[in-house]
């Protein structure tokens, strides 16, 4: 266990110590968050907060590779970096041009599918991942190779963007992502996955010191898309696709709220929620503070994580 705890502690300390310096650098470079005009008034006050703070989480990638420089760890690192690169392009556009829209959605999707396809090819050809959905220990739903690739590619891109939607309140994604990484740490029998997940938890804990309300800096897509890509591929590698709707429940709820809101407004001219993603709805309709929303969403994520752990232990691996 110490093989994983020590790197995680180092990651926590390094992120906690370096973050003030990095935040100061972001301010000096004027890489600051523009705010969409339609967001609530309390969010307008956040304009000018340093953006791209998620870059600091790369400390976890460096530490993971230094402690366990294997081809599989390099794959996990590359997965994180590729999705983080897409987020970086979007954040840099927003910050440097003060354009809250960022890079076009089409450009981001093209890059996401391109990277996902390449990574899936490696997962299937080099790691030998089965092209089926495991339901129980002895029951799986087999899919033709082409169908599996299409379905999983859609899942990865959809999940990465769902996780990106979750990064909308101070500390929200960090608090919700920690239990998800914890799930993969517990279930994996692979040293690389265990180390990577625990180091990422250490990084996120150090990150949250500066990102909880009121945030001194924002993760940005640089961090949220990277987290989304890495968690999605961990689900594929560990063959727990059947658990994803519950394990990713907060992320999918955020994404689904946007889809339902748009569909409802186009079809009926009426909105289902006060504002989407759904975390805004709780603040506007019920008056919940950011800390309350983050706490409740984090608790839901932990509860779902433990339910998934029980299913994994008693159904998938009895």
C-alpha cells in the first residue's frame, strides 16, 4: 500500500505548494476567466479569476510515470494529456481573447473522436480488452468489433463532455471526481491503475485547497476534459461499462439536464429547469449556496460509488 500512498502524498504536497506560484503566473499572463452574460449575478463577480488552473494536475502524471515508468502507465498519461490538450486549446482561446465561447464545439468533437479512436485501437490491439459488456461474472453482452468501437467511442466522448459540464461551480468537479477515482483504485488489480488513481486523488485534494468556494483559480477545460477522458478509459480498461450510468450519475445528470432543457425549449418554448447544467438550477430555484450544492453532489457521488463497489464485489467478482 505504501507504494501508492507515498506518491499520492508527494502529489498532494507538490500541488499544494506550487499552486500559489502557478496562480500568480496565470494572473501575470492575464489568462483569466471570461463569464457568459447569461450566468447568474454571483457568477459575474468571478470574472477575472485565473483560468487553466487544471494544468497543475499534470503533477500527478509526472509523479505517476516517475514512480512506475511502464508502457501501460504511459498510456494512462497520454490519455490524460491528449484530452487535456483539447481543453487547453479551449481555455487559451477563452482567456487570451476573453471569449467565453472558446474553440468551436465541432473542432473539439473532431479532436475528441480522433484521439479516442487512436486510444481505443491501442486498448484493443495491445491491451487485449474484450469487445463485450460484462453484466455479471459469467454473463456478458458480446458486440461485433465495429459496433463496440462505435458505441465505446460515443461513450468516451459523451462522458468526457459530461464531466466537463460538471466543472461549473467552485470545487464541484474535484469533489465529485475523487470518489470516482477511488472506485477504480479499489477495484483494479493493476499497479498502474491503482497508482494513477491514488496520485490523482492526492492532486485533487491539493487542488481543492485553492478551488473550493471562493475559488482562487478555475480548473478550466484543461483539467475537466483530461479528467473526463481518463475516467472514461478507466471504465473501459476495468470492464465496468455496466456500472457507468450509476458511477457517473452526477456527470450524466449535468449533461442530460442541458439536453432536456434545449429539447424542451425547442419543442414547447418552455424550460424545465431555471438554468442548466443542473447545478445552477438548485441555486436559482432553491437558493442553495455553492458549498451546499458541492457537498450534496459530492455525497451523491460517494453513495453511488459504494453501491457500484458492492455490485462489483458481489456480482461482477464474487
